């Protein structure tokens, strides 16, 4: 039952009780006029009706009234044109504008508004959901200039390479540098034609640190941003290496995985039931639960037999699986791998693989080192030597697969897709070990680290943390427990507001915060409120444009708007005064006789 119906029921009950009282009084009062009783009986429901209309005035047609919403960067000239202006907090104080903490509040105050015109840079994430129920009109300003996108690196292990990506706009000829906390340039480069860039660095000791991304336009500093990096010692991932035959590819894979921090268990078949490597293990559900990823070649895959079902069941339970082609695939294996979601279109033969040329710095070191006179003749390589690495001419990309690696010509080398709680990846490169033998160890490391990182079993209870967040702006934390808390930079704790399966948090200050959940502390960095202005403006602009493109064309459904209440309040006051006076007057009553003495 709504409050409106409850009030109406109470007023009706009061009128009924008053009518019974009046009727009983009339019966016990000799000489009372029937007209007086009728007047009093009519005034009681009239007063009750006017009181109800005062509390709940009848609605009027809402139409498709428009409301103007001022956001950050709203032009002072634009806000003066027309009425119905609401200023969100990002717009600051505007003369003649109604201040509102968010768009949802503004729409509740103006229920008849079915169309909103956005002024300025656009709506922040806080207001996107509220704007989906109305028609959005938005004439965007010019695209922002500067750093419009930044992707900080995920948590890394000591000694691991990390990547920082992003995009700049409106700065032709700009150069970009990544600077470590000590002030040294870690990597530098120039963006491509679309303004995208990618810089790399190496994680050092465990802890939290801030790198600096510096963008120069000529000799002028165009933009600068803090890039947070968390380096932590983690439990070594457990890798099971299955090979159908010994060879250099298996040898160098095992060596690389051990050096990269994996706990490697290998099982290599040499035929006749003889196995090399570690102690023999059985491929079953209990055994595979102990591993985080499995790397298997086509020959070992074909020899699994019935154990293949246990392996795929473990993948659906969260295990990572990498399929490696050691050469042309037989018909059965090719069909089975297609059934896992990979297209494998093309010729089933070895084909040349286009490798990127070594950078100038690496070529200079090659000239100074490898070409020296004291090196063996078979190690004297030309400065621009590129190893002979081939690939299987079968494309792993498909409708369900995400391309992970490409060669220098853009040909897909590896792809992955989800399978239940786990992931499956397919690598079509052959003889990749040659990279490690010819001074291309960094590329070899990038390939295999990307493959394993894409599929490895995630750590239990890992929360989904925001990539970039700002002080004073709500952020959403997902994958956490109900008793999770955030520790602020000053050490004070902050409770989280549960929102479905996630939780909301409003950071008041910038700096490193810690999410305490399930006995683990996960750090994340909050940018200052005035940091990355171009990125925030581009985000709001793009999000608001998407709302405009999906808005209804008919102006929305007309909602009723409550009418003014003061006429009913005035009428109720007059009727109540009249009822009060009439009940106490002598009209309609027998006048008492005066005694004469």
C-alpha cells in the first residue's frame, strides 16, 4: 500500500467517524435543524478532500520539457541562453543555475523533463545510468588535446618487464618518455599516426612506485602523468610442460620458464613408453588442480587419449592451457583444436615468419660485442642478423578467439579464448628457440610471457581494481567480500558501500590506497583530482556521445507532473474555518428562552 492510499484511507475513516458523531448528536439534540446537520455532513468530506489535494495535488501534463545540464567546461555564454539550467558540481557556481549534486537528483526535482541538453565536456560516470532514461541532446566541444588515454601496467614480479600504453591527440611531432622514480629514462619513442604509443620498463624490487610519463611537443612540456606500478613477490606459478619428443624447443622453453619464475614440471616422451623429465605424473583432475597452466605440443596432445577429457575439465575449472604446434598437424588434431574454438584456416605447412628488425641500440651492441675478434667463428653474426624462425601457416584467429600475438607483417601467431573458468591459447610459431640463440631473447621472453600471462590460473579471490581513478570521484571495486575495507593513504580505514556484487568507494585524497579483503592487502593508486584533465574530458565526451546516439527520437514518454498545491491549501483553510465557525454558532439551533423576573 502506498502512502497516498494510506492517507486517503485515514481521511475517509475520520470523515466516517465525524459523520456518526454528528448524527448521534443530532438525535440527542431536540429542536436541531436538519439543514444544519446536512451542512455539517457536507463540510466534513469537503475539508478532508481539500486536505488530501493539498498533500497530493492532482498531476498536470508533463509534456516533453527540456532541462539544460551544465558540466565541467560549460561555456558562460551558452549557460545564459534559455532557462531550466542545472549546474552539476563539476560546472562550479553559475549565476542563475540550480545546483544539484548529480543528474539523478536533478531529474527527481524536475519529473516532467524528458529531454536534457548537456553543456560542457559531458557527463561523468556517476550520471551515465541516470541519463539512460531520458533523451540526451549534446553538442560536444572540440576534442581535447593531450594525453587522452593511459593504460597503466598490471602488478609485476621483480625483474619482469611491464608495458605502458596510451594515446595522445592534437600534438603532432610529440615525443614520449617513461621515467623511473630515480629520474632515469626507461624507454622513449614517438606515437603512431593515430597517436597510440607503447613503452616498456623493467620492474625492480617489490613495493609500490610511481613512474612518470612525459610528453614533449618540441621543447615544450605538453603533458605529464604519474604511472603507478606495484611490484610484489608472488608464489611461483606452477607450469606443467608436456612434450611428445625431446628437442631444442622444449629445452629452451623449460630453461626460460624456470628463469621467469615458474615452478616447472616436465614430462617428455621419447617413445616406447619411456619418459624424461621429472617424476611421472598422471593426468587426472586431482593432479591438474595443483598446476596453474599446462603447455602441450601436438604430439603429446595426440597421445593423451582418454586423459584429454580430464585436461579439458580442468581448464573449465580454471586451469590455463597453451597448445603448441611442433609442425604440420594431422587431421585429427586439427579437427580437435578447431573444436576448441580456433579457426586454423590456411595451409598446413611451415611458412616464413616476419620478425621485426633489431633496434638501433641492440645493433650497436652487436657490432661492439659479438663481432669482436675473440668470439668463435660460428658466433660472429652480422649486425642486422635475423634468425630463421618459421610458423605454421594456419591462422589461430576465429570468431571466439582473441588474437594475442602477430608477427611484423600482421599475421596472427597466437590467439586465446575463454573456456569455462579457464582459458585456452594456441601458438603457431615453430622453432622460437632460435630467438634465444641469436640475441633476440627479449622478443622470445615477450612472446611466451604474454602467452602464459593470458591463460594462467588467476589468484584466488583477486579483486577487480580500477585502472585509473581520481580523488573525489566514485570508483567501483568488484570481486570482493562483504567485509572488505579500504585503507586510505593516512592509514585511516574507510567502509565500502555495497552495490550488488560490487562495492562503491569515494576516495577523498590522492595517493596509494590498500584494499583489505579475505586476509590480503591489494594496493591501488588514486590520481589527484586535477590530474589527466584531457583523459577525463575525453572519457566524459565519448560516454555522452554514446548516450546521444542511442537516445529515443520521439522525445520520450510524457510523465505527469504534480500541480501547484497552494490553491487547495487556501481552499482547505477557508473550508476549515467555515466548519469551525458553523459548529460553534447557534444557527439552526433552538434559542434558549429568557426568564422574566
